[in-house]
C-alpha cells in the first residue's frame, strides 16, 4: 500500500501516516541524550519538559497516534493530547526550550528527507 500511495504529504495529510518516522523509542533516546537522564527518571517528574517534548515530537513530527503515545504510565490519550497542545503553546514563548526542540527535530527528522 505504501508503494501505491503517491502525492504530496502537504496536499494529502493521510500520506504522513505512511511515512516512516523515527519511532517512539528513538525519540525517547534522543531526549534522554539531550537531558542526560534516563526516561524512567524524568517521565513521571512533575513540571519536567522531557516527557512533554517526547510526546510533542512523537505526535506532531513523528506521526504517532495518541494511543501509541499514551502507554502507561505516561498518560491517558486525553492527557497526552493536552500535554502536546500545552507544549506547543509554551514553545511560542520559551526560546531556550524552542532551541532544544529544534535541535532534536534536526537530529531525528532531517535525516529522513
């Protein structure tokens, strides 16, 4: 089916789902490297940006579904969607965090194009 799908992902958003993203594990590994901590350490920490960046990159750039991101103990699908939305709003104001996210996006997603 992937071979039959043709067109531009900009014009046909459904094609984004068929493209291979880095996957949840690779996104987590990149954020772990950036933070210098392991996923279980910062995953449940209140106010930590690491978990929310993983969810944001997985959803917005990786094309992962909320159901794939919201595996216990991370969050429910509703909480996951809320965290992705809030981080998107925060990135508009927090330049330091925006630089970190841009760096991670370049590492994870620029290799694919």
